[in-house]
C-alpha cells in the first residue's frame, strides 16, 4: 500500500470512494432520500473545486499495488466552529470492501504528520453519533469533547447529531 498526497487526477476515484462510503456507512443512520442526492458527478466536481481553493488543506490517498485508489483522508488547519483544537480531520473514507485492514490508522497518521509540519499541535474529528466508526477514534485515544445537532439542509427534516473526538497532542497520532 502506497500513501501519497492526492492530485486533481484523483478526483473521480475520491468521489467514488466518498459516495460509496456514504451509501454504506450511513445507510442505517441517514434517510435514503438524503443519501441519494450524493452522486459521483457532483462529488467529483466538489473535489475539483476543492483542489482549486484549498491549497493548505492536507489530502492523502492510499493506493494498492495495482495503482487503484482505495482510501482517502482530509485534514485542515484552523477549522470553522472548532472546539479548542488547531486542526480537524475532516474526512476519512475507505472503499467498503477494504475496511478494517489497518489503512485508516495509517492515513490518520499521515494527515496528522502533515498537519504537525504546518505547526498544528492538536486535532479533532466530527463523527455522526450513531456511526460505529466512533470506536476507531476511541481506540486511538480520541477523547469525547463536545456534541452538536443540526437539521440537514436538503429539506428531509432529519436532525443529525455529531460528536467530536479530540487529541490535545497530535504527536500521539503520528506513529499509530
């Protein structure tokens, strides 16, 4: 498995991973009608737009021996609405067939190392409160720091609750 910074050429693969991950990971948490609005085409454009305007963010991908992109992780400095942490792990998505193979841990480590190189000393992540992935962050020392709820913006009338896990010392994530 190779880990590298993402490039604009990765946008189609990143979009597929994101949509596939949403449709499987959130199927029992969010309404199907809400999830159906995520399309490969729309998400690919979102990623192209992201590359055009987010130069300081950190986006890593994991690529298998055949060159297939299987996973990605996104981190950024000074997030909006952050708890008192200097950086946020914005996204960690893995093709469903390749979950639980230790690559998520390595992606978190790579993103943390890149953020630390930008001067960040702490990190947090938002997770849907009913997402089983919470156990992943707890396993690596994430401390529950806050919660929030919001109503989705697609008129589906669903209240979504999230929890934030934080690491006061980002170095603890470097050598997971």
